[in-house]
C-alpha cells in the first residue's frame, strides 16, 4: 500500500521532467537531443498465428498465407479453449495432391488447454490440417467433416496454410469437376503454373458455380477470376454429357472458391458454409486453386 501511494506521484514528477526537457529542446534551434528514446524498430516480424477459438472451437483464420522471405516458416497454434485440441494432417484425397499438399509428411500434435504449439513448415506448399476432436475425415468424400453437435457445426475445425515458395513441375492445365448427383467438386486442391488453365466439367444434371468470394487477405484471391460467378452447365443445359468451364490464372496466389448454388461465403469467418439441402452437407461445395 505504501509503495502504491507514492507511485503516482513519482510518475507525475517524471512526466513533468520529460515535458520540461522537451520544451527546453523546442526553444533552442541548436538542440540536438531529447531524453525520449524512440521505440526500437522491430527486427523480427510476428510469427503467423492460428487461434483455436473458445466459443466455436474452430481454427481461426481458416486460411493462412506464410511468406518465408518476410515471416519465416513457423506457424503457432494458440489454444484459447479450456480443453486440449489436436492438429493433424488431412490424408491426401488424391495422388495429384502429393506434389503440393502436406509435403512435409504427417503432423500430429496436441495443444494443451490454454497452451500453444509451433510448427516448422519449411517446404513450400499447402498444409491442410484438422482437429480430430471436432472433426473427422469423411471416408467417401475425403473431406474434413464437422462432427455432429460440435460447437462450430456445420463448419469443420480445419486450417489451410499456404507456405509460399517454388514448387517444381506444376502443370499448365488441370481438370476438376462435379460428379453426377452430388454437390461436390472432385478435387479440393489443384495447383497450376502461373498462366495455366483450370477446367471444371459438370457431370451432374444441374448448374454449379466456381464463385469468387473476393480478396480477403494478401495472396488470397488476388484477382477476380472469370466473371466472378463462373457457371458450369450440367446435363440439362449442356446435353448429353454436361459442360466445361475454363479459367486462366495469370496472377500467383491461392484462389478459394465455392458453388453459390450450394454454399454461402461467411464474411466473418472468411470461409464457406454448406446449404443444408446440399448433398454433402455439412461439408461445403468449395475448392482451391494454387497458382505460382
Ligand atoms: Cu453446386
């Protein structure tokens, strides 16, 4: 108590002294210094962080871009929840992903309640991670699926991290599409060399879309793609086998899209939410195109 009583007075005295000194410096044209020291320039930028939100138990943000030239290659997961959570690699859905998805092999970490875990992601590519306490891998669709009755449902506890850098041998064309009777893109991730073309084919009866939610972070959807809506005609509008839709991606970046007929983009969570009547609910009809 005694110390607390004098503390404010000491601060007032110190403030007055600094003020006096500053005033004195202002009056003299030849004054060269003051007692105020500027804050040191930051030498290391902050490490990218992904938080586990205590309310939704989701990874926030959903998409993180890491630039090793300015930020290093570590990503810290901070668990703000009162229970432990896991960070695990999503198994590859398809051999075409092997060149650029989860390129460092399996990651399996537990983050204690209130604690954090730092991952060193040195190889360029996409890291697709999930929390198996809140989500599971759908055995048929090979996508991360929110467990029923979880706090974040229908959103799944998934984090997509793109570590920038050169990936050798990316193709100039890729194929994706929609299977008959399903509201699902065959591939969650495709990758292209800059200037390449991605084509989607619709084997379903109805129309689907490759909708651009717009730019929402550095290197995420850096340019509008196509007309922003990008309809793919199904077999009703393009008989007998359905139509193709092709987009050319000239600017490097991570492009995230959704089908506007079967999902919505949530601007707060910056990710897609499946329509309850879409066939693979709770998983949203979405996908990524990595371009570099
Ligand atoms: Cu659709």
